[in-house]
C-alpha cells in the first residue's frame, strides 16, 4: 500500500516537472527574466502539488468507502493543501477578494476535472457492459 502511494507521488512529481519545464520554456522563448528565487518557489509549489495529487489519488482506491465520501475527503484535503501553499507562493494574493476568487477557481477546476473523469469512467462502464452482453 505505502509503495503504491510513493509510486503515485513520484508520478505526480513527474507531471509537475513536465509542467514546470513547459512554463520555463515559454518564459525562455519570450525572453522573460525571472529571479531564481521566484522560479524556485513556484517549482517547489508545483512539486508539492504534484506529489500530493499523485499520492492522494490513492483515496479513490478505498473500495469500502462510497464514491461520494472519497470525493468529499479528497476535495477538502486538496483545498486545505492548496490554499496555504498558493498564498505562500503568491499564486493567490493575501486579499480576501483574491482568496475568494482563488477558492472559486479551485472549486470550478475541481468540478471540471471530476466531471471529465466521471464521463470517462461512465463510458468505460458502458463499454464493459456492452462487451458482457455480447
């Protein structure tokens, strides 16, 4: 179990590295100069979020819990990891309006991802049922 959480965390770290590389490439192509301290802080934030989301995907493998319980737990842990990190790094300024917009954006993004995965797994379920009926 712990080995699987570590494997998924490393997978999340890999995705964070790819996204960071893409962002750095765009900055380089546009000839934008950014202090190393800002790059370091943002890269650390991406790595933490990548590790978290990779490892937290394990929540959805807990078969004894309902899908609703797993989703609610994952959502609340995710938002409580993301908010302080986003404020510390500067992704969300320390103003109440910015924090509310950040939370709203997080919720919207979470709902979109959830819905896309829902549609994906619903499609797989239908294909499996169709295969069994044959």
